[in-house]
C-alpha cells in the first residue's frame, strides 16, 4: 500500500470513530501539557525519595504514592477533555482488561520506577492513544533530562530538548548501514522473573549477543540495560540504540514508544521467532531503528536465530507473566 492510499485509509478509520487529524493534534498537545505537569511532580519527588532511601532504606510506598498521584491527575484531565474515550493505566487497570477498538488512552505514569526510586535519571511518563488496537499518538517525557519524544501517525516523530526548545526530527542522524548484529547496540532488560524457562532464555540470548562469533555468539557492539521500556523504544527511534529485545512488559510500557518508532521509520517485530506482526498487548517486542528494510529484516532474523532450539522447546510453557517467549 503506497503512502497516499495508506493516508486515505487511516483518515477513513478516524472518520468512522468521529475523529480527525485535527483531533489527534489536539490530543498530542494535551499529552505534552500533561506530561510536563507530571514531570514537575516527579522532579519535586526526587528529594523526598532520596532522603527516604537514606533513612528508611525503603522507598516502595513513596513510589506507589507518586505513581497513583500522577495517574489520577492524568486520567482526570484526559477524560474531562475526552469523556467518551476509554482509559487504560498501569495503576488503575483491572486484571483482564483488554484494548477495545474505540479510542483508548494508554498510560504509564512512571516507567522506570526502580530508576526513579534510586535517583537514576532514566525514567519517564508514557502517554499513548490507540484506535482499533493500534497506537496512533504517543508522548514520552523524561523530565530529568528534559527529553520529550512525540509522534502522531502519518506526521513523523520528534525529539524536543525542553531545556533549550530544540526540536529534532527522528531519527536524529542519517541511518547508518546495519547489515548484522555485529554493528548494533542492543538494549536488553532483565525483568523481575529470575528463574524458569523465560529467565534461561533471556540470559542465554544476552550471553550470545555478547559472545564472539568464533565462540558461537552474535558479537553485537554491546548491550545496554536502561531500566525503561518506554525510553528504550524512543532511543531506538532516535537511533541511539539499534534495537531492543524484550518480553514481559505491558502495553502501557510501550504503547507511546511504538508509534514513535514507526513514525521514525523503524519497525516492531516480535521477540519471538517468526512473528512479524506482534500486537500491542502481546508483551513480546523487538523494535529496530530505521534502516534499509532488508537490513532490518536481517537483524531481526539473526536475533531470532540466537534463540535456537530453546524457543521451540519452551514456547508452550505457561508462566505467571504469560506465554514464555
């Protein structure tokens, strides 16, 4: 489908739900205003968190308090402006809640809560809008670095440095050749599940990414664990990271980042071999930055190959976090 036909098809989808590109622009602007308000709360909380950590050595209650405070604020402002939309947030969602086709706000008030609790400046609020279970507007804001990542379907993705007002189109640089994993900087997070089939697979893939080809590995440039899925998606969109392999996070972690990656020319495959069309709620994601489509395909397939027979043996195992990846 060429770009013009795809644009007309998307506009038809919007019209079916009583929306327009102007509506998306207004939501995008509202997201930015709300994200900045949330950022002020996060910044104001920093001192209290650090003092609490030094005195009590336990900040979990405070993190939960700020998570809930921000989500309550976000939900109130969004639904006041768009009362007929659905809302799916990390703190308020009920077990089993699924995306519907109708417009839905998907919100993570603080992605990277461990970083937030420790004073590591790599955490963000993530605000997404979905329609027919696809991300169409996304805003991710890290107030500690002043990084604001934004996208609207069909209108590109951007990175604004709020301290200076500088706004850059994503990706920031002309994409470099990406022929294989050996040229890639890859993000891999560790998650909370440290035993069982998923853990063994995650550790095995991580090891293969780091190991030389002579020893049977893929020998990527290096790996990073930044502690925020939302920001990892944005870093892929910007070209800071070449790819991010993840299984186990939730839709609110990656919804906004997904549209930012796509609008920056990247792709999102599944973390599992063979699946080129993962869903927002599938919890298995492998975003790859903008590059020649054949190079993107080659990197995805090379990563999938590192999973080897382990995936085929373990893929049907059920775990508390979902289907093993």
